């Protein structure tokens, strides 16, 4: 029986990237500052032919984390990089955190990553038709948005250009993914006990932000603006309310909004003892995908927490799910 460790170790990649700090887009932060988005590409140095690619989106509550994976405590990037021995390319991209630019900036960034890789597939020995995504926590949300909302111009954005390329991918694995941000908003607002991030893979976010992240990511901040007030706006359903656009933004940025039969194969993983993302989020997403006629797989582990792993069996299932479909 796998029990998540109380002290979570760092899990950096065990190999250096073949292509490091590759710029994929120039963007602007909410304060007006220019910012260069970059990514690392892990690949066998001897690879010269196009092969399958897995893009890993890091977690961190959309508020913390970095693509270099020097401070992360989840195992997924480390494990994926080991697949380069089998001919897979693994890409770890940067994206704008909510403290730099509110939603949907990070979603636009992640879609821009896929278009960039397809446009530069020959340069990086990638088969553009064999790209999959994996993410955990906030990264799971971003992987889900990439996988599920291709073909929806209202959420595509134009980060990095390459708009002649599709941001669609072939398969996705989602670990403890926030799938319905409106429901997460209501859940967090109704909680009587504050969340404690200590000992989780997102402890760097800070307990002072643990319960208000669903409001922070859409920019609902400032005097008089609380997560409870925004939840009341959602519950009233009054579209004339001046704060209603924030509810519309949560829906626009929720993977569950895009559940359809056109989604690629998706595997969903969650732990029954996750203190950060309610397991209901994965259940909502799975039910929506099944109802839409999509190819969906859902595995939960009753003892699982919020990383750094759901145990070797579930983790390896996820990696096989991707490798067999790419």
C-alpha cells in the first residue's frame, strides 16, 4: 500500500535537456512588462528522426512553480524524462503565473506551446501528430484545457503566433485536476476550516492564499472582494451583476465546459485524501466526458494525497496510457 510521504523530496530531472531555455513566445505581463516564455526539451542526444512527444505542465496552484523543475516536489517530470531512453521527447514549458497575468493568460501560453512545437517539429525531431500532455494540479488543469478546448477560438489566444497550426493533442493524463472552477469557487467559499498547504507539493503558495485561489486566478481582488462574495454572485445567477463577468471567466477557463466526443483519450487520476483539490473535481470531469461520448478513464486511490505521486502503480499506468497512444 502506497502512503504519500510526510516530507516530500525534490524531484528534479535526472538528465539535462538537449535543447535548453528555448524561447517560444514574447508576451506582456499584467503590469505591462515584457516577458519571454521559454521551454526545455529533453531528448536522447542521438535522436535524429521525428518521434512522439509528451508536454509536461507543472503544478503550483497557478501561483508558483517553474519549468526548470529545480524546486518542484512532484515526480512526474522526473519520470517522464526517463522515457527519453525509449525515443520519447519530453517538453517542460514556462507559462505565466496568475501573479504575473490573470486567466486566461496561462491557458493561452500552453496552447502556444503546442503550436510552437508543431511549427518547429522538424527542428526538434518531433512528430507533430504524436503529441500528448500530462499535468498535475494546476498543471493538470492546463493539460485538460489544451486537450479539451482545441477548436474553440474563444479560448485559443495568439501567444507565439503559429496560428496556422492546431493546438490539438493526441492524448492527455490529468492528476488531481481542478476541472470545474465555478464549483471549486463554491466549495472553497463554503469551507469552515482553512486549508493547510504545509507538506503538500504546493506549500510554497502559502496558506494565506490557499482558500482564495479560485478568486485570485480570475483577478477578483481588491477592497470588498472576497471569495464568499464571488460565490454569492455565482449562486444568484444574476447576469446583470457587475461581477458576473468573473463567473463567466471561470466557466470559460474550466475544462468541463469543453467535454465532447471530439476530445482525445483522457485519463484522470485523483487521491481520496487530497486536501487541496476535492476529488469531486475529477468525478465531475469524468462524468461529463462519459456523457459526451468521449474516451475517458478514471482511477482513484483512497489513500492518495496531493502528490508528489499517487503511487508507482497509478503513475506507471499514466505513462503507459500516453506511450501506448502516441
